[in-house]
């Protein structure tokens, strides 16, 4: 049911995906990613899919910031479907969690949000600290 919901989202059918994620939640209560996606889909229409990542980020906060993957079992399930690239730099814990979710639309929108540095997406990225003097080493006097 979870994989079906992901496929339906990639096909831009959030209304249909809602039911698949709800069934996944009921059959496997420890699947935190299914819970997040079920609630996000309830707030999404096909015409909103261009903003799906923003909806997921808002929903993540609204439902208590679930840990994804929340268990070793969920990690195994998600890894069997899709192994995320964890080498990308500058991603927050939230972005790393969302990268486990095997939905092409989320990955595409995360890349676009990174390029645009959209204000709503600030929670997805870790700010790089600015070093005094541009990071140059100052020799002792």
C-alpha cells in the first residue's frame, strides 16, 4: 500500500494516494512516513502537486515532526524501495528524513527549493556559518 501511494503521487494523483497511505498506516502503525504522507495528501489536490514539498514540510510540523525512518523496520522497508543519497551537503535533519521517502516529485522539488532558497524551505537546509575575514587565517602580529 505504501509503494502504491508513492507511485500514485509520482503520477500526480494525491486524492487516490491518500487511501493507500491510510491503509498502510492501519496495517503498519510504525510506518511514520505513511502517516506523514496520508495527512499531507489529505491537504493536496492534483493541481497542488507543484507545491507538494511545501505541503509535506508544513504537515511534518503540524503532526509533531515524526522521525523518518522511525524504526529499523521502517528503514528496511524504505531501503528496499529506494536508497537515498546521504552524501549531499547542507541538508537539515528534516531534508535527510524526507530523502528516505521514495517519491520522485519530492526529490525534484527539494532540488528546486535548494536552488531557489525559497524562504518556506529554510528548514530543509543547514546554514553555512560565515567566518570572519572570509575564512582567511590571520597571522599573529
